[in-house]
């Protein structure tokens, strides 16, 4: 995958100027430890340049400032956490999403908090990815016109989708390079391990099937059960797209992030093979200038 570079994002003077403004505002926000008019700015720029451009620039700016974090006298983990919140706030404004529902109001909040705390201690980056995936999954479910209960169930499953990585050995989970085939076998067990963990928590048992299936492929080539098409739970198909998208635009130990518009192209190329076509269409529609609503019933395609 192509390495992220600011030059690849700032392709003309208009985008470059906007990116400079965003970087300045992010730096100022870090100094003051609070956002400075970023939401209003993101909304205006999304209307002027398009949503994908704003998310591209946010990703590039977040990556650039993370790399230059030594210039700030802040704890690295706190900086990453702040950037994660800040980036989501800008993206939420750019995409026109509603205000997040408070996870603390969920009846299983204590169990979820405990599992996320364990995951954060195990690997902080995986925990941040889980939270971001939940946000993308929530937006995606809303774009597919799911009812509020389904939206929140999908977001909860997305939040817990990688909880099985608590059991993944350090030499695999934190390996700074590509995994060997035997290591991939170990890594792939995390979806089944997550289901086993959630089955031990009565209030979260209903999430177990979704978590187990979030790496199934629409063409049947996924794992752990090789499910095909609509035999994959609908919620897992939504989480799969949100998970893949955020993974691609995020930095990993073995590779750099790619621009969101490139990640969208990869999703489009995997439409109908790796991912549910209806869910991919909804994700692509979220980034168009005009909001597209794709009813989730349209995703119940034949598995043939």
C-alpha cells in the first residue's frame, strides 16, 4: 500500500492552503488542550471542497502531528488519544453525523468499559481502532437507514470486534513487520476468541455471533467459518466495512496509512467479493456531496 505523504493529499494550492489551516488549528488545539472552532470549519470546508477532501486532510494532519509529537511536551499516549478524539470530531462534522450517543448509558456499560480497559492495557492502538471503528459503523448504519436500536447494536459490536486480541501473543499482535503464514493463523483466531470471551458475559452474548463473523467475506473466502453472502449476519457485514476502512487509513506497526479516498477505492474494488455490495455503496455514498440513503433491506442480497 502506498505510503501517506502530505504531497499526495495537497495536490493543488486550494487543498494545500486548507491543509495548512487545519495543521495550524490542530497545533493550536494541542497547545490549549481543546478544539478551536474546528467543527464549524470542517462543516464549511466539507460544503466547499467535498467531504472526502476534509477527511483526507484530517488523516494527513493527524499523521503529521503524531510524527512530530516530540515537539510537544505531552505524554505520547495522551497526545494520540487527543488526536483520536479531535480527528473524529472533525470527521463527524464533515460527514454531517448526529452527536454520538453516550456509551455510558448502555446497560452493559461496565462490562464494555472493563473489556476496553483490558484491551488498552494489552495494545493501546487496537483499543483506539476499536473506538474509531464503532464510530464509523454507527455512521454507516445510519446511512443505511437502520432503526436506532440496530444502529447502537452495530456500534456496540464494532466497539468489541477486536476484544479477542487480548489473547493474541505479543510476538504476533505487536510484530513490526508482515506476519508469516503461521502467525496469520494465530492472528485469525482473534474473531473466534472474541466470541468466546463475549459468551462469558451475559449482557454481551448477543454480540458474539457478530464479532465471530466480522472477518467473513461475502464470497465465502473469509474466516473462521467460511460463511457466504447473507448467511453472514448483517451487523457483521457492516462492521467488516467500517473495520477495513479505518484499518486502511490508520498507521499499523508494519505499514503507513493510506489516504481515505484510496481506501474507498479499495472498498469499491472488493464490492461483492470481500464486502457486501450494499454496505460498500452506503460507505461510498457517505462521502458524496449529496447524502445517499441505502436502506439496509437492500443489503439482503442473494448469496448465490
